[in-house]
């Protein structure tokens, strides 16, 4: 199965983007400039953050699909092992039953 590197790197990226966004907002609110300039800068940051979040969501969706696919493969492989074990057990029971029916009762 896949390791957790993809999900942990996505978490780190999300934390970084969140911190960067909060820092940018704080800097804009404390900067000595006109309100219209600040609003325009905030809109730019919001558009970039939206794009980054869309990219991150796309990566998360791909990772989810990959993990689901690996999970299905894992389940299928275990089903095959269980099916083989069940068939072997059924065959052993049949042989034992045949052996007991073939012995004289005594």
C-alpha cells in the first residue's frame, strides 16, 4: 500500500499556504496605503490562493483515487487467498469423508 508521504506533504503545503495567506493579510492591514490598494492586493492574494487550493484539491483527488485502487487490489488479492484456502479445506474434508466411508465400521 502507499505510504503517507503524499498526505503529509499535502498537509505541509496546506499549512504553508494558510500561514502565507494570514501573513499577507496582516501585512496589508498594517501597511500605510490606501484602502483601495489594499483591497486590490487582497483580491490578488485570494485569486492565487484559490488557484493553489484547486491544485491541491486536484492532487488530493488523484491521491484518493490511487489509494482506492490500491485498496481494491489488496482486497482482491486477499479474496483470492481466502478462496484458495476455502477450496483446499473443502477438498480436505471431502478426502477425509471418503476415507472414513471407505473404512469398515468397527
